[in-house]
């Protein structure tokens, strides 16, 4: 007598159904039945009364074990089990698949900040890199990005940084969107640089098959592969998905089910003939069966610059095939040797623990097992740390408004108490902001009052959804400052302020940029020659005096070249002072016509200073006290990052260094000198 | 050295044999710990520094353990043990059925000779099972895996004294034995220096025949993923072999739905190995199963239910003082199969796989006796927590 029972595995996300391999064992642990158990879907089966053990192998590797008692009489309520709870609801599928395995630990901010990603794809047989086309969001200790790619060629994600070896991760040819997870890892740190990349498609069945296969769970993998292959055979075009077809074919090849492989690989060919994987699968199955027509396939297997397999298994099969051909004296040619060596170079740089092709290298055609590090001088890099909402991991702050809606409402109504509150909150910030931008303290104090008037006049334009109040207030402080110096034709300041206004991300949402551009351009008139002389003098003063070198460099970039402190941090954080100084002088040479300032002499003297230690070259006791660990280090070898004791405030630190130098310049010692240039 | 030969020594006592045309299992077991041309070796010079990995203590021990398991516990009625070729460096004494033998040194010449014998035996019958076990240093270049022998580094091309495992596997493609099991307990770290020797990366040990892919059931149980390291210690042997033997002794077993015997299949071993090796802790080692296989081939039939570690705890912890644990099969609840001493807890016991009722009993009336159902199934360990209610002096 059999009793109908229903079994259900509840697993977030509740909208996704994932096949899981399950078996029921009787009291003697003999297998009674094997079946696929879809998450969040009820499975009906019939069992004889008794006690059973349900064992479900999850794709994460976890073994779910539940006891089931089937009574001989009465109605049997459904058996509902709950899978592992994800740490974050948005990452539940990834958690279920095992992508979040390992002890979570925060990604060090410094590593994250300098780590970049970009996208590579092949156009007309030539690899091209483009900026990562999607945003990264912070979810717990994970950075997540989602993107959809056209099914026309192989795409690679490249990740790298000063501490992270450059590596490529093949992106699966999926019709659905891809989800990319970046998180810290302690696994294979030499290869990964401590940063793991996980790619998931929305095709849960294909993902489960890949995980089962990777963990060596042959029976569960065969079960899911069977599902995929059957779907592919029965309704080939209804769910055209090259990635799914590819995984099914690889598994059929592995399990030597050649007949089914033939029908599935035809479908794969229709969907994505551009995949080298498809040719590898066909050739391998032909060779394994001794099919003589395999000869012509050798040409298909010749890897060209645009053709790299998506899956690691593909590279393995390719190498096996080429080895086989190589061992046959009739087929051993120089070209074959070249191809074998081509594959061997990839094989040497590949992470074989990954299912999808992951290899070290700077270019898709140049695998490099040594794991090159650094930051290429390309514009298409997306720095993970520079994305506004990725300030740190964990606890990436969202763009929280810094004033409540209630306070904003009261401000709009000109409530004096609300105005007092705002004044109390932002007076200090604005004063500091202006002091860093004005040539004298009295100027800053005057402009502070004007700034508040401007803020109140334009209060209606404040929109919290576009930025916080601090950004709004600083914006008007900049406007005030610029209006103050414009009539005085101080080109340097006008340019710097204009540069700051246009490059500051926080101010993008506010208007008046065109107006500023117009006014700044007017400044560059007949007096530019004189102003350049002023600039040259300032440079001379800055570099000849004993300001701490890291502060001088920050001043140079942020004041003389018009960089924002944020850009300074983004691009130069991990560079040594020597590298930063060389870059600064190179850029200054481009900005200043020859003869304005003896840059070579200044550079030589500054570089000499960098050869000394911090104790020898930095006279400011406050600076010395701040960096005790750097006292005996050669300044040239120290990095900007070592001067930022709190990574989260590195941009603020740079602003402070710039301000420090500015303040010294405006001090008594240089008042007379500067007075000539700043009326 | 052939430490066991069925024709010479007679059949084993413990193994069952199927009736009819059966094959035999022939094993080639190699454990290399002494490397003459590496630091600590007795040669006057050393191999180039990139390949100077030093001496290993655990490999010969692991090879002997594996050979001992084959001799004393291996049971495959369809392919009983036929022979064991054992080579170790340093040479160890191996007590076989009747005599003790000194294993041959793991030099290229000896390995070649043993391989030839092993190949011939395996080749004699398609029903034969070929077992290849290697423990020692390994190096990878691209995907080629070289298994280093005792005299590695003797010649200008150091890999002249190594086995190119990929080629050897390929050579075995021409062997008639339809089931071939490979256990490779070695590192698979890639070396840029090794890449320079890729054209002559070890010996194939046989003739590479005409082009045809291997169509045998030939899983390769690798101690680690490509690029990874395999670990061991002088006292405990190698992790992989320890985990392998634990799985072979039952942790990878499952019950056959047909014969109801406890069997170890290639799939069961492949799934259990990573779970068992995880228990060794950090640094992580990730065994891999490669090669072609369907997963259903039976490697070993266990004589009875395997033993699995069980841990039973109770809550509150105060109950441990006066509690005593007992375990009885569900099918015979009055038969106490396992019992603990009073006052010990949590209780850990190795129990035969099965379905049990675990009970915690008390002499005093402070706590009420309680029980729970527990399934003890490989690979384990199984665990249960019994909630114990407090009661008053009247026992209510």
C-alpha cells in the first residue's frame, strides 16, 4: 500500500525554482527513490508507510537531511523543509549556489578602492576593452553588478589593481542578465589577490549543473544534465540559451553519452557557432569515437585571437586534443606545435578550480602566469572604490540625506529656528571650505557671510534627491568665492574653482555650470601671460619651501592642475611619492610654456628631498608626530596611502594637505610675495 | 617489488569472489619520499632551485597504508585482488600474506619495470581493474602533470626522471582493462620553470599508440585541483590518503538498492572525498575527480555497515552531570547498541550506519529522560541535540 505525500523545500528567493537532487532512504538506509526536488515547488510522490531519510545534495555542497514519517492511516500533511538562510535576501540564489561560501570578511577599503574592473570583447578579430557598462552596488560584504550582454562574441571581465593580479573571467553566453559578485576571499590569495569574482546567470538549472559538476557530485549532475538535455531535445528553439546548451553538452561529453551529445551539439551550433567550445565538444566526441572526419575539425580548433573557450573544461579538452594530434606523427606539424604552445600558455595561467575560464594576464591574448599587478593608464577602468555608493565594505553608506525633510520644510518657510540649526551644523564646514579656497582669512570670513545669504536666497532649489545639503552649501560657497575673485582677474583661482565645480560629482546636479564656463573663459584673455607668471612664482615658492612633500604634491595636483582631491585619491593612492612627483612635473610641463618656470631645477631639488627620510626632510612637528611609522623610510618610496591613516577619510585628508600648504602660503612669510599675485 | 601475487600467494581470506568469468584487480603503488637530488638527499649536487622541493616523510607511509588496505580490506567480488606492485623511496619492509618483502626503490628503472608487469597483468582481461596510486612530489606545467621519481634532477632535463601522468594515462588507453582507477596524492602547483621542459615533461612509461581518446571507465582521484598543494605530516601521513582510506572504509559508502550491500562507487568516493578532507582544516585542500567516468562503477564492497561518528548533546548542559546516553536501533528499541558512561557529555561514539533512537537517562529526578530519533549515515558525522525538561522532586 502506498500513501501519496507531498514534499516541499522552501528556499528564498521564493520566486526562483532550482532543481536539487534528492534521495529517500528507508530505515535500513537503502535507497527507495531518487528524484529532482525543485525549490519552492511541491513534489508529489507515493511511499509505503514507514520512516524515511530524505537527503538532498544542495549545489552549495551542503547535505540537507530530514526525517519523514509516513503513517499508514489518515491524511498526511505536506512535508515542508527550509533550506539554508541567506545572509541577504537579494543574494539568496547566490548563497544557495554556494557563491558566498567561506568566512565573510570585509574587503579592505584600500584594496577595494584601487581595484578596478572593465569589460573586454572582440570586434573584427580584435580585442577591445570598454568601461564596465553597469554599476556596482554594495550588499553586505559583497559588491554586486548586473548586466546583459548580446550573444555575439566572447566577453571577459577583467579585474586588477596594485594588489590584485590582473585576471580575466569569462562571462557566460546567457540570454538572461548576469550577476557579478565581488567579495573578499582568503582562498588562493596568490592568484586572486584576495578578491573573488563570482558570475551567475539567471538560469538556475544551468548554474546548479555547473556547481554539481564542479564539486564532483556525479549523480546529481547527471540528473540535472538529463533535465537540460531533454529540454534541449524536446523544444530546441523555445528556450534558446547557448550557455545552457554548452553546459549540457560538456556534461554529456564527460559522461560519454555521444548519441545525445550529437543532437544537443547540433542545437548548440545553431545557437552559438561562434563559440570555440562548440567546436571543441564536437571534435572531442569525434576523436573519442574514432571518427575519421575529425581531420577537418583541426582547422576549426585552431585558436584565433578572438576565440577562447568560455569554460575551463573546454581548454582542458582542447589541450588533450592537440596533445593527441601532436603524438600522431602524421599530424604533427609546425602549426600544430604553435597551437599547442598557444593553449599551453593559457593553461599555465588558468585557475583550474574555476568552472568558467579564469586566467591571469594583461590582455586576453597574453595570458601571464606571473600575475601582473598595477593600474593601466587607460580611461576605461571602473574603480570599485570610486563608485559613490561603494565607499567601504561592509556598511557601504547609501546617499543618506544629512537633513530631515521636516527641517527642509521649515527652512523653506524661513523658520528662524531652522536657520539657526543649519547655521550651527554647517558654519564650521563652510568656514574650512572657504579658508582652503581664499587667499586670506579675512576674505574667507567675508565670503562665509555672503555664502549664507546665497544659500538662503537659493534654498528653493535644494533638492535632497540630487545631493545632500553639505554639497549644496559647498557649491554656493564655491560660487561665492568665484564671484569674489572673478573681477580681480585671478586666473589661477578662477580656473581652479571652475575645474572643481565641473568635476565635483556632488555638484553635477546643480546648474549654472554653463554660466561659469562662460565666465571662466572670459578670464583667459590678454592677461593670461601675466597670470602664468604668477602661477610660475607660486610653483617656485611651493617647491622651494619646506612643506611636507606629500602635502606639496597634493597641492600641486589639486591647486596647480585643478584636480579634485577625490581624483587625486582615485588615481594616485597607491603610487609612491617619487611616481606622483614625476607625474606632477610631467603634467606641469604640459600646462606651462617653456621658460616660465625652471621646472627641471625644481624637480631635481624636490627629488633630492625625496631621497631623504621623513625625519630628515619634514620639519613640521605635527606631521612628524602623525606618521611615526614612516620616520626612517625613504620618502620617495612611501605611498600616498601611507599618509592616509584612516582610509575612509582619505579624500578629506588630501583636502587638508592642500589647505595646509595654502595656509602656509598665505601666512606672513609669503604675504608680500603673494600680494603681488592676489590683489 | 611484487608484494602480492595471487598466483604465487593464493587468494585472500577476506575477499568474496563472484562466480563466472571475473577479472582481477592489479595495483601499482608508488610512494616517493626520498629525492636524491633535492635538499636532504645524498647526492653531491642539487637539482635547480625551482624544483628543489625537499624530502617527504609521509609519502612512503601513505603508499604502504594504501597497499595494506588493498591487501587486508579490499573486496570486489567481480575483480578480486590479483597483484600489488609496491615501490617506495626509501625502501620499506612490507608484511604480505606469507612473507615480508622490501619494496623496490622508486627509481625510473624500477618504476618502468613494475609498470610493464602491471600493464601486462591488467591487459590480460577486459574485466580487470587497474589501480594506480602515487604519492610524492608533483609539478604541473600547463595541464601536464609530472610525478617526480627518486632520481628527479639526475640529468640535465630533470623531468627525465619523472612520470608524465597525462601520457601514462594515455598509454593506459590501450590497456584492455575497462576499469582503471587512479589515485594521485601529489601537489599540482604550476611552475613557470617547468614550462621550459614542456616538450619533454616526463616519461610515458609505455608506447603512445594511434590516436584515440580513452574510452575506459577511468576516474582520476586527484589530491588537489590543478595549481593546488597537497599536504601531509610525518605523524599522520598525507591528508589525501587518510581521507581516501576513510572513504574506502565506509565514509564514501552507500547502500545498493539491488543487493542491499554497502558499496563504494566512483561517484560516492568522488562526493565524499572533499567533505572528509575538509575536516583536516586549514590550509584548505580541494581534491578533484577527473577523467571519464559514469560514477556507477563499484570500487569496493564493505563487509557490513560502515561506522560513522555520532555526536549527541543535550540541553541544558547541566544535564550532562547525571545523564547517560544510550542508542538503540529503531527496529529493536529495547536493544541497547551503544551506551555512554554517566556524567560524560557531549557524547561521541562510532556507530554502525542505521536508524537509531538516542536516549538520555537520569538517575536523579532533576531531569526527565528524553529521546530523539537519529539517522547515522555516511559520510557523517551525524549529530543530534536532545532537549531535556527539568522536573520537580515528584517527578512531574
